[in-house]
C-alpha cells in the first residue's frame, strides 16, 4: 500500500515486472524533474532511462524480498 501511495504521488502510470527487471512508466504530467531522473541514472549502474521515458531497474542480483524495498527507496528519492 505504501508503494502505491508513493507511486501515485509521483504520478507513476505503471510498474511492470519484466524478464530482466522492473519498468516504471510515468504519467506525462509527473512532478519528477528530468534532471532528477538523469542524476539517478548516472549514480545507479543498475538503472537506465529508455528513450521513451521508461525507467528500467535491472533486478539481477536482487532477491525477491528486496524488490519492493528497492522500489520504495527509488520512489522516495524521486518524490523528494
């Protein structure tokens, strides 16, 4: 539930599990500044931003019970 509230706060359109990670799609009116996304991607080797604006988090090396806390931390950082 907390993850959902954070996602709503930054206007996440969807969070999808993919074969090699997690894809976060933002609503076009997200309050997240593009510069914040660029800084996040630059500082985090397992995170990439696709040309169409989808934030992709590689989950290789993450245990299943680490995925939600990682997503929560990421969304908290973007919300601040």
